[in-house]
C-alpha cells in the first residue's frame, strides 16, 4: 500500500533532487534510480527465483533461497529484489533450477547456489551462498544455467560446460558429470547458448544451430527421438540469431526474424495452434518478425522486432498474463500499450509458471506463480496479469546517499557535512509540518464522511426515483396497448385494461408518495391528477354501451399521455439533474481541499524538494487513495443516474 501511496504522491510532486553549493545529487545516486522503481535492462526467471540487472549494472535477486541461490549470503527467502555484491557491475546473468550464474562487466564469471552436480564449476559439490569467481583468468561474455547444468561463452567464442550430464546435455561426447568446465567442440566459435532442462541449444558463429542432450520429445529438432551426446547441426541452410531451450521444447529465431518451434507440445507451448509434438522446427506466426524469444517449461514468450510481446502455451498459474488460467496454443498480444525489449519465461522445475518482461523504459513486469516470492512484488500472491516490480522508499536511502557521496573523491568532507545537515534540517522541518498536514488530512477525512452520508442518501433517492420512472414506463406501455383495444372496440379487452390501469395508477401513486424528499408544488399537483384519474376509472359504468365506454376511456388516455405522465417525468428529470449537480459540487469541494493540502507542501526556494518523509508520504497517499475511492463511488452513481435518466 505504501508503494501505491508513493506512486500517487510522486505523480504530483515530480522529480526529486537536492543540492548543496556546487554539489547536485539526484535519486540515481541513492542506488535505485527513482526511489520506488528499479530500472532493468536484463532479467532471468528461474523456477523459484529470479535475477535482474539494472540499467546501471547492479545485480538484484529475489525469490526462494534455501541453497543460497540469491547470493546474499543467507538462506532467507526474499519477496522483493535485494542488491547482490554491491560495488560490482554486471553484464549478464542466468537463473537455473537452484543455482545462479553471472558475468561482471570486466568478464569475470561468478557462480552461486546449489552445487550437487558440480554446476557451479568450482571443482567441488559444495553449496555457495555468495558468488564465487570461476575460471580465473578467463573472460566471459555470455552464460546460461539450466537444471544442474551450466554453460559459458568466452569473449573469443569458446563454449564451456559443466555440471549434470546424464543425457549428454553438456555436449562433450560423454554422460560424465563435470565439476569443472570442459571445452565443447574445440575450434568452433559460438555466439549463443541456452541450457534447458535436459537438453541444450547453441548457435555457432555464422548462424549454424546445434542441439544436444535428451531427445525423447523431439526437442533437438533432428527428426529423431535419439539422445545426442555431441552437438548435431539442425536445419542446414538456415542461419539463426537467437535460441531458447525449455523443458521438452525448443524455440529459435532465424536471422530474417522468422520464429521456429519444435519438440513437445502439450498445452500448445509451440504456438502452432495445435498440441501435436514436432520432430523438426516449424514456422510460427508467418509474416511476423521476432527479435527475442524465451522457452519456459510449459509456456513460451516472444518479442517482435517492433517490441510487441506475445505469449502462448500452458496457463495454469496465469503465466501467460492474460488474466485467465486458460491454455493458448496460439500466440496472443500481451500488454499492447507497452513496447518490450527483453523477456524471460521461468522453467526447469515442477513449479515453472513465471514470466518476466522489461519495457523500453526499463520497467520490469512479472506474472504467474509466486509461492516463493519469485515475482518480486513483495508478496507470495499468484498474478494472472503483468505486475510492475517496485520497492517502497526507505529511510536507509538517505543514508545510502551520504555513503555514496563519501565515496566520491571530488567531494570534500565539508560539503558532505553540509549536505547531511541540509537533509537533517529538512527532515525536522517535515516533522514539524506533519502535524499541520495531519490536521488537513483529518479535515479531509471528516469531509469524506459527510460525502459518504450524502452519497448514501442520494443513492436511496435514486432508487426511489428509479421505481417511479419504472412505474411510468409500465403505465405508458399499458396505455398504448389500451389504445389498440379502443381502436378494435374489444369490450372485454377494454374492461381488463381498465382494471390493470387502476392497479398501475395505484402503485404509481404509492411510489410518488414515497418521494417524500421532493418538496415540489408541481408534484403535489401531479398527485392530485393521478388521484383524479383513479377516480375517473373507478367511476366508469362497465354496463354502458361499448362506444360510450371507448369515448370515456379515450378521454382518460389523452389526459394521462398529455399531462400526468409528462409532468411526472419532468419533475423526476429535474431532480436527477439536481442530484448530478450536487455530486459535482461535492467533487469540486474535495478537489479544493486536496489542492490546498498539496499547495501547503510546496517547498520554499531554499528548501530541497525531497518530500520523502515516510509518514508524510503515507498520510498523503492514504488521502489520495481515499479520494480515489470516493470518486469511483461517485462515478458509479453518476453512471446509474445517467442510465435511469435516459429511460
């Protein structure tokens, strides 16, 4: 809730900045960009945990952590992103089943988490709760982690593999588990690699696609179900730019942007509109060019060259992000209002239902299974639609600002002390002003209570008005049917209609008397007319000749249509308009109160505009949210009134 409050506040307050003399510090220096958001450029979703790199190279991790796969030195589950290895910047990262891999911007390879199959590559099977440097002296540029398996590509294109190898998924020609890195296809330079659950895919320079490992679901794409312990060339004559290995299926993008899929297809994870497994790559979404693709265990995600995000496959935990749990064997456009640059589908586990996507603005969205906090939204709530990943501002951010300023050699101690004093003075000033803000919020809350009561009263009035309008509509329909009986001289029909109209007029009279909140002379006159009509109908001699009966009824019908009904509708319509005006006036009054509170918060020219006291943000956020609720209620009431008025 506090995060929502901060959003509401900052949408009004604008950017945050402080300054001392020649020193100018923005919230980018605090450590997390704007105080409530992390701007990402890369993300990797594992089955139970996730890793992300921000636009300034910082590494964050969140989700399950029993084997230290988050790398924060603990085994504590994290529901929101935590910063890993402060002081190190990163270029690539990959979340496996229970371990993690990352490459620092200087090319050093790090590994951490579970290590039962030697997947960390440090020559042991010892679990590591913090990143350990692997293959010292070798510079890497790409990494991929699967189920107990790891790959790394060096800057000169060498492909190394280590970890589990029971299906030949390392590609070294054996099924021997490796606790240290082994070179794959010596003499071949590689541009990309992807570790799946039990099979692997890689692209050699020149765009050649290779596959190896388990093949029981045709996931290698070589038109067989034979496991391969060495890389085999797939689709000779086609060059590839991107590839992704899932649990039992594979995805790849050709250099011309065509998307291909092959392997197991239960749930429609291939996206060809069927659930039929494919032994060789099949073209998906002909006519659409893709730039990025990610294969989860049971679903798939892809980004087109113009930034559109598509999802398809199984959807039991909402991992497709369309608000349902219905499978989709064909790709559909997700979040059409956003442009995406990176995507990751979690996989390699029995709980593989997670998706992550990064927009062009660096905003990270996540959706799907969240039992271990792997979405990073601060909860363990399953999400069926994309959820923005954010964090609330903490008081520690202010201290972080000071700490980072101290690390800047060009800023001397006096300047830092001045900045710290300025921030302390500002916090004191905010605390002093908080009481006044609280009084204003109390005033707003009191006024909202009054508005609530007013809205409740208006709602009851509207219900009564609706019943009266409904009665008029029924009488009008009955009158028109009576005119038909009059024209036909149907005597029995006329007698039946007289009885029906008498009952309807009696009901309308009761409904109008229920409108005791209407003090209107015209309505009093209408009540009298309806009583007169009732008397007139009651005084008709049903034994008179049919023609005379027709004449008397026609006179009554003319009176009803020309006077009683239009007059009643006019009074009710005027009252509806008055209700709308009253509600509009209440809204303007609320806007004035809110504007006055916000104006009182505007800093002076000498006061740094941070406005970041948590209590102050909470007060204002709650107030803004409460006003939003009132506006929603009022909007609903107006819609109801408008609909009834049209009747």
